[in-house]
C-alpha cells in the first residue's frame, strides 16, 4: 500500500530565506517554486535522491501553513507517502477507521492528486498520500 516516502513538507515563515539555506548552505538544487492558491501556499521543491523536500510558506494569515507555524513553529509539517491507487488506499483507511481529512483526492503542487490523513490517527503527524511516483 505505502510504497515509499515521496517527500517531507517543511513549514517556513520566509520562503526566500529558507530556499537560500537549503540551496546555498546545504547545496541542494532547487527544482522550482510554485503557488498552490487553493491551499494558500507557496512551495519550493528540492529533489533528494528518490524523494524531495518541499518548503511551504503561507500566502495568507488564515492558511494551513500559517496556522501550523502559529501552533507548532517552523519545521516538518507533513510526510507524504506514494501509493499505487489513491482512491483504494483512502477506502481501505476509511474502512479501518483511520480519520481522513480528504475522503476524495484533491489537487496539490504540480497538479498532482493528493489526499491527507488526519494527524489524530497517525500519532500527531499529518500524512499526505499521492499516487505520483516522483512525489
């Protein structure tokens, strides 16, 4: 069901400053920056082996990343797992009583289909699911 970790989402207050750290200090190659208006976020993507890091900065004070930073500060906000069949995985999780934020896929960064599992069902960690093999 869960094939591998696709990416780690890292909440940051200042995307440009964080990009400089990961690119210039750590030496990672920036693959691109995009805005996902529906989620009120700007995303900077850094490939790392078969996975990637996503730096996430809110575009609005009421966005999910802004709320996360307000409650927990900057840092890891979610872990994304690649699955073979997103609808099937969501149905299996629902049947097991796993609390879902999304019962149906939505569109995330890069136009990829994603869904989120509620942290109260995963020991406090927000889990993202995606079918994309290069998530």
